[in-house]
C-alpha cells in the first residue's frame, strides 16, 4: 500500500494488477455523473439508495461510513449502476420499496408502490367507519402495500387482498409476514370480485389502486415503467376506465351499511370515476388531491 499519495486513494498491488480503493464520496459522485449522463432525474437519490443497499446501511449512514470502498465492492456497485442506467427501476434492483411506514418486498410481478398512493391510505384512515370490527377488501392488491398499511394502523382489522397475478400474491404474502400482520391478512386469486365471497355483513372498506393507463398511452410511458412494471397493473383499457366500471357496478353489493369505497385515479379521471360511482348508487362521493395538487382519490 502506497500511502504517500494525497487524497483518500490507496493503491493496492497484487498479481500484477492495480486495484484502487476509493472514498464513498468519490464513488457516489462518479455514479451520479453516470446516471445524469444517462438522463436520470433522481440520480443522487438512486446512487445513494443503491450504495446503501450494497453496504447494508441506511442512506444517512453513507456520510459516516467507516473507510473506503474496496475494489470488489466498487465492481459490484458499478454493476448495480449499470442496471439502473439501462432503465431497471431502483426498487426492483434492491428488491424493496418504502411505503407509508413499511418496507416492502417488490419484484417484476408487482407495481412499485408510489407516494401518490399514500394519499389513498390517508383518506381511508380519515374516512373509514369507526367500528373496531373493520374488514377490508383490496382489489388488485399487488405488493399488498395499501392493505398492509391499513392493517398496520388498525390492529383489530382483518383484510383480504385479491389479484389475478400469482406472482404478486406470493409477494403480498411475504410482505404480510414480514410486516407482522400475516394472521390478519388473507390473499386470493380473483378477477376483481369473481372469487370473492361477501362476508355476512359486507366489507366495511373496499380499496383499490387499479390499472388506469389508457392502452394507447402505454407505449409513451417512461421506459423504467413501460419495460419493467407488469402490463396487467398498468393497462386500464381503451379509456383507462375499465376497472372503475367494474368496481362501481359490483362494489355496492359487497359493501356493508355506511361503508367506504376509495380508489386511486389517474390524472383527469376523477370527475368521470365520481360520475360512475354516483350512477351506480354510491353516495357522498368526494375527490381528494395528492400532495402535488392532482385529483387522486
């Protein structure tokens, strides 16, 4: 090791090859530059998340991480950055995504949980019936993010998550176990309501973040969404409203008295979905905006 050099690089010689350990700051800056050049707007966030994942620490821990990054770790990190540069979502690379208060497993079978969907959780927590015997139906549960967030907030609540994807259901079951609510969460393969048995008194809460992208718009989505996230979780039919027509028509028969139905909607869809709900006999229809000011729930 030649420690006569300035800065934080240390040169290690062995078997005729040159290996260089580099500081965390130097490695991060190099990765950020690569991601920016590849057109990634969240370059710093992505670079930090991937390095923290590799090192097994929190993002904040990168600033106090002891020592430099070994050559082998640099090579592993370069491989992760290369995957992100080609468009693979950061959450799929790490296999986890934070949502509400939970750290959730995600993979190619599930839509990635997004901050916008936390608005749906917030609305349900504020508007749901106050009974302690709530039961929740989550249509198109995916990773289980909505259902599991609600169960984590409501200790006495039971929930059923349905999805057509067996891969997604397996992920949701793992997440329920990891979040400590497996005994209160059931999962079922079902095409919307097709296999769902109505509880005797009905469901007190039905929630859904259904596919709502118009089919013709999918080709124009960002590549990390279009090429990696499951099409079945994106394609909402010709107008993007097909799932809402099903939910609006069938949900009333599954709801208990004074129950809550809450769904996430895409941009410019809220008014049409609200009208669908009203036409099918649902009352007290309201629209809530997300933090970006978009009609979302």
